[in-house]
C-alpha cells in the first residue's frame, strides 16, 4: 500500500476533476504553441529567405510523408503510454518499469528500420504523389535528412508521453522550450546566414530533436524508481508487448490511414500547381495550431481516464468525460474565432507572395468554421483508448474519416468543377459523419459505457 500511495500521490485520481485536468493540460497547451513554433520555424525562415518552391518543399507533401512512417510508430508506442498510465494509477511499479523498457526496445528497432527505408525511398515517394519537379529538387534532401533523425524524433515523443502518462506535463514543456529555441537559432544560422536552403532547415530540425530526445529521456530516468532506465533491462517482454500491440497497433494503423487520406488530398492539391501548394502549406501551418492543441487536450483526456480507470474510480471517469467535452468545445470555438480573425496576419508570416497569402486566407476561413465537429471524436477516441479500447475507434475513423475522404477525392471530386474547395470540403463532411459514429458506439456498444453503468449499479446511484 505504501508503494501505491507513492505512485499515485501526484496522479489524477484525487481532487477537483476540472482543475486537475486544467492544471495538467495548461503546460501541454504551452507546449503546443512551442511545438507549433518549432514546426513552423522551417517554413517561416525558408519561405522568407529561399522562396515559394522551397516553402512548398518543407511543408505539404514532405510533412505528410514523415507523418506516414513516423506517425505509425508514435501511434504504436502510444499503447505503452496507456499501459504506463493504467499501471501508475493502480500503483504497480514493477509493471510500469517493464513497460518503459519494452517501449524503448521497440523504438530502437523501429527507428533503425525507418531511418534506412525512409532515406532510400524519399525521392520516389515524392514523385508518386505527383510533386512538381521544382519542389522535388528541394524536398528530397530535406526529407532524407529528416529521416536520418528518426530515432531522435521517436525517443523525444516516447519520453514526453511517458512523463505525461504519470501526470508530469511540466518537464516536457521545459524540454520543448529548449529544443524550440535551438531549432530557431539553427534555422537562422544554416538557412539565413550560411545559405544551406532546405537542407539547412532539415539539419536544424534533426539537431534540435536530438537535443530534446537526450533531455527528455534523462528526465524520465530521474523521475522515479518506476521509470528508471537500465540498459541491461532492455528487452521485449512478451506479455507487455502483446498489450502494447493490442492497444497501440490500431492507433498506429489509424495514424497511417489518416496520413494516406491526407496524402490523397495533397495529391489533389498538387494538381493546382506550385503557388496553390505553397498556399495550402501556409494554411496547414495555421491549421496545425488547432490540431496541436486538440491533440494535447487528447493527451490530458487519455491520462485522466487511464489513471482513474486503473484505480477503478468510475465515478471520476464519467464526470471527467462530461467536463472534458465542455472544455474541448470551448477550446474549439475559441480557436475557430482566433484563426478566422487573424489568418491574414498569420499567412503573411510565411510568404511575401500576394497570391499565396490571399489563397491561404480563403482556404483557412473555409475550413475553420467546422472545427467544432471534431470535438466528439477527440474526446471519445482519447477516452476509449485510455481504457484499452482502440480497435473499434480505429475502425470508425478508418471508415468515417479516412475512407470517406479517399472516396470523395478519388471518385466524387473529379466529377465536380475544378475548384480547390470541392476537393478539401471532404474534411468537414468526414468530421461530422464520424462524430455521429462515435456517439452511437459510445452510448450503445462501448465497454467503457458498460463499465460505468455496472459501477453505478453496484454503488446504487448515478454518478
């Protein structure tokens, strides 16, 4: 019992629910803005100092390719962070430690494979997606160098996720602040001062990711005895690996399907030419503000639900779901208003080209009005994953988001007038449809809902 109290005293199983979630989320929110600054530093500096073709090269297609391969392993290892959260909430120190070492071993193996394959396949992937040749010339070296830093990217994300899984969102924020500053400084050095173009931007990203990976894994090691890393213990524990596969594999597949659907849309955007690709790249950088904050809130939901589910506090699970829904909706509405109002100013940060700026603003104002339809998907998918139910949400998203988008772009949009908005409106349609699928699944078929109702029946009251 003493060990259990030691593990859970800093968790989220006690105290005022909305306040615990908010205090945990705020450092992640700060980290979201730093992450956005980190991700957009390349685009801002390249767009200003190199030009439109180079700006297209460091966003759009290259970002989606990186997300396709690296996103799978980040999604896969999310199974480990769900286990860490549950074991931490239940006070099972030995299982926390075994999970951490298994996750590190998986990341080492996966990172080595991704580095080799990605560096070899980069030019071919760009041409498959019908990327214009003037963009390929800048994008291929950028992509190869970024793939060279795959291990650093995986370990940074793994370490940050482990810390958040045990309720520590402050240390990942500090690490992100350090590596963001390093990335901006190195971008200015390599791109603006040394004129290294997109290769310099990629090198700045890799070096800053390496710094962040070292810092965050050191913090994991020092956090507590349950998280202490011992190289002699690195192995694939079969029982832990099976649990990671059960939870993380659907999440990894979901990440691939997301990216494949976005690559299909990107292929459609590429057909409109280099200037439109640049405008779409600018929009995706603004759009990323919303997604980074939603994803960060999803981390807070998963951590809260996971720890309380591990501690069998189903009353807090139900109340937390309600309060998370309200908070997430407020965030979505606020972000919609901010991006709609300030997108002209944001667009001018990335490009001096008047057409690129005006096109990016038009795209942004077309898309952001439907952000609120994502709230249900974000909260419920995060909560379901926290209790180990990741397969059905993956199926729902595969059908409602990924499948619907690909059907629209490949078979419906070609029969409509050749207007960009007819291609990208598949985002709004898929968000609304998938939200309905998640609501139906949660209320009528989900194990989480059944567990809450069973706990209420045992307690003789509604929570």
